[in-house]
C-alpha cells in the first residue's frame, strides 16, 4: 500500500472515530498533495513525493508553533503541536545525532568534500540517503561542524 493510499484510509478511519483534528490535518495534507499533482500534471504521487510533502507540512507546523509561542498564543501552539504529532506518524524515524554524523562522514568520503565550499557536492550525495530522517537545520549544522 502506498503512502497516499494509507493516508486516504486513515482519513476514513479518523472520520468514523470522529477524530476532528486528525481528519482536518489529513485533509489539509491531501489538499496539498492534490495541488502538487495538478502543478506537476501527474495522476499519482510516488511515496518519495508524498514524504516530501509531509516533511514540508511538518516544517510549517514547527514554524507556526515557534511563532505562536513567541506571541504567547498557547491555544494555537497546542493545535499546531497536535497536527505535527499526526504528521510525524507518517515520517520515518528521525536519526539520532550520532547516526546523522555517521551519514555525513560517509557522504564526505563518497563525495570527496574537503571544505565548506564543497557543501553543494556533499549535499547531493547526503540528501537522498537521509531524506525525511532529519530536519534540514540539523543536517546543515552537522555538515558545517564536520567540514570546518
């Protein structure tokens, strides 16, 4: 079963369970996927594309949580946290710092990167291997720390 089919099935399950937060979160995700398919003129999204969309949605939630907490809007931050939890259930398990460092080291060896100027070359090798398994900010910090 593809990730898109799983999401569709989970929407129906959440509707039957009257889980309004999950239903609205998954519907927003389905809408974003539908818009993506229209823009790319495709009939069906691959799992990697769906995963990328979920990652974007999760990133938006994290940014919103940050903004709401700075503005002292706890009720809105809590809503975004609940949505983020639902989205994270579809993402692969996040890498630990040690796993991330090991992946960066492996990519450095593979890409032959030696300095921060080689970051683009390194990221081309690294990103496909860890897509969705670590936040972009964490990846960037790990790469910078090792390439210094």
